[in-house]
C-alpha cells in the first residue's frame, strides 16, 4: 500500500468506457456501442515526480489525463490525489470576438488574480508573447501559432501542485519549445508533480525519469523512461 | 500533509464555497461573454434593445386586436411588457443552457472551475442580456401613467429569487441536452407551452375562473408566478403575495432538487 505521506496521485483500478453509436453502412438507425478507453489502470505518482505518459494515438492518454483532472468520471475505480490536478492544454477560456488583451485578462481572472493585477499581468504577458502589436485586435485574428504561444503563456501562469500536460510539446516553434523546456526544468526544481503526455519521445526521455506506456487503454509498461521508449518502439 | 482525496467527487458545501469565492470572476466572465456577443457587429448593441421592443409591439398589436378586453390583463400594455421581459429572460437562460456542457468542459479543464459555478455565470449573463428589458419595463410604466411606488423596490429581490429558478432550469436543460442531444428541438415546443401558459397577453385568472382545476395547474407555472409578482410590484395589482411566493418557492425547490440530481449525473457522464 503506497504511503499517503509521499504519494501525490493514486490511481486504483480505473476503467473508462464511452457509450456511443455505431452506424453500419446502409442501416437507417445507429446501434449503441461501447468503446473501452481505459482498462483497470493502477499506478502511483510520488510527490515531486515528473512522469511521462506515452502511447500511440487512441491508446487512452488524453482520457486518462481528463480522469486524473477530475473532469471525467471513471466508469470503475477511483483517482485520489493530495490536491486536485490541473490539466493544462492549449484550448481553454477564449472569447474570439474580444481582444487579445481582454482574453489574457479573462484567463488571469480565472486563475484568481485581482482586477488590477490581471490588467497589469495581461499587458506583460502579451508583450512576452511578442503580440503587443495585436493586443487590441480580436483574438480570432491571431494565427494558429500565435494562439498557441498565447495559450501556452496563459496556461503556465498559475502553477498548481500537480500538473497534467497534454501534448503541449507538439505545437509551437523552436522558441516556444525552448521556453517550455526551461519552464519544465523550473517545475522540477520546485518539487511539483508533473505528468506529461506526448508523442515526442526524445523530450520525454530528457525530462522524465519515469514513463508509463498505455497500450489499448492498459498500462503496457511503467518504469524508466528510456526503457519505456524502447518498449513503445518495439510494440 | 493532506490526505488523499477523490478528484471527481464534490459536495454541495464545496460548490457553494467555490461560487462565493469565485463570484468576482463569474461576474466578470458573464460580462465578458455579453461584451463579446455585442461586439459581433456594430449594430448588436442596438438590437439588444430593438429585438425585445419589436416582440412587444408585435404581440401587443396582434393579441391586443384578437383578444377581447375581458380576457386581457389589467393595464394591458404594461402587463404585456412585464410578461415579455420575464419570459424572454427565461428563454435566454434555457437557450444558453442547451449549449452549456460544450463550453464548460473546456473551461473546467483549463481553470478547474466546476460546471456548477459556471452555470451561475450563465445566469448572470442572462440577466445582463435582459437588462435592457428591465429598463423598458420601468420606462414604459412611467410613460403609460403608472406611478412609482414602494413595491418597485421589490423588483431586485424578485429577480434574485427568479435567479434561483433560472439556475435550476439551467441545470435541468443542460443535463437533458447532454443525455439527449435532440432535446433542444423538444425544448422549443416546451417553451411555447410555457409562453402561452404564462398569461403574458391573456389573463389566466379571468379566462380560467370557471375551471378551478386548470387554474390550479396553471398557477404551478413558475414563469407565470414571477409575472404575477412582477405585475403586482410594478402596478400594485392585488394578489396574495404570501401564497404566490410560497408556491413559487416550493416549485423552485423541487426544480432545484431535480436539476441538481440530473446535473450531477450529466456532469461526469461520457463525452469523448
């Protein structure tokens, strides 16, 4: 039994099945169907660990992260944690018709900052994202890359104790990747617990001492990240 | 060191605590969404006022001509405006709630703010979008000779109470829209029943005076209850305040309990 004093996240026999509809060609009415996304997953994450989450497309990584964040309830099993994990993704609180600055302020207010502090931080953030020239323009006028940069900087403003990162390494230019790597290093230095889901095996190996590989919704491997990458490549 | 807690379970106390602690953000978020909807075009702000005014004119003209005077509520024009204002507020909330989970899932993921709190923001947004209607109600009342009275001060309290009903309806509609994707189509028809059964342009008390059973059923419509209270507050209509408020409170408590249960199950249900 894991020691609750040093365990940050405890996943016990978690399964998740989606109910959906299957439509065969030529049939008028769809038939109900169940899609198992996670199957009896169990593992523990210790305080201050940085763990990679690897797997092919459709292996259940995003579903697992959402279950860990408490956004999705498991069909079976339970996730318990020292504090509620926060899922950081590149989507989020965005109102396309408001300006870039207004969106930044909104997200900062969502993170609990006061009105004045949000306004000041928003201006700093827009400048750091190299978007000062677009600050007053509608958010929808930003390119995909600009939105990614903005979303990333907004997402990392608050740093909860347990962070879940979903594919944030996959987007952004070289500069953003470097910022991201430095930020992860900072998190590790502050003893935060981080779970990173990614297809980028090299970066997972560099950032994480341990990795979990999901195969068809099950834990296929849980151990040193180098061995996890080898396992994934061989399967 | 804190013990481990379930990440997906929440309690009513935790929800209330979060709504209270996040009240500033929830209001700001509602205001931001309202601002965004008004920035869609240069004329959006005008339509905020023109659209409900046109509805009032159309209903007034059509039902003022069709219905005999004996079936219309007292002070027909002001009664109509109050009825339209209150129904449109309900209609705005129910429409927004059909799309609730599609938006709240993403927000919950990135901010950890629970859907229960986000639904409160939806109610605030509904009120902001209905603000023009309230101005029209009092403006029209003054123009049409209704004298200001002490009971006008009851309107904010009335709307606060109405807010609990709107929140409950929001929970129900959001949950049913999640369980049954075609529910929004049915909602249109249900809202028509609420519309015609709320006494907006006809006097329920007068028309159903000879049908006590139907009258009792009609009196259970919470939108009708608020319209009665609204008309009494603005024009001093003689109603049994205690009876209507008690009935409205009872219906709202039942709807809140039903909505809470449905929303709880819908909140964590499957969505790929």
